[in-house]
């Protein structure tokens, strides 16, 4: 059976891995938002129509990541 120290070390490694993943994923999603906004600016009037959908998608993603991290 594993000792408490071994368990704590594995949990710390998991926490670090999850934090790194979340940071990379957040950067990726922010880059996607930036790209999408640039594309939408090129279309007349489309940005205003879809900004609500983008905001809802961003909120859903943030909620999903927070739920995952909270366990």
C-alpha cells in the first residue's frame, strides 16, 4: 500500500498537470476567440449578431474547466 507521502506527491503532480493543461487550453481558446472576432469583423454586421453566441460559448467553456478542476 502506498504511503501518504507517495499519495501526496501523485496528487501534486496531477494538480500541476491539470493546471498546465488548463493554462494551455485557455490560451488556445482565447486565440480562437481572437481569430473568430477577426473573421467576423470582415463580415458586415455579423459580429454583433454572433457576439452573444461567442460569450455563451466562452462562459460554458470556463464553467466546464472550473467544474473539472473542482472535481
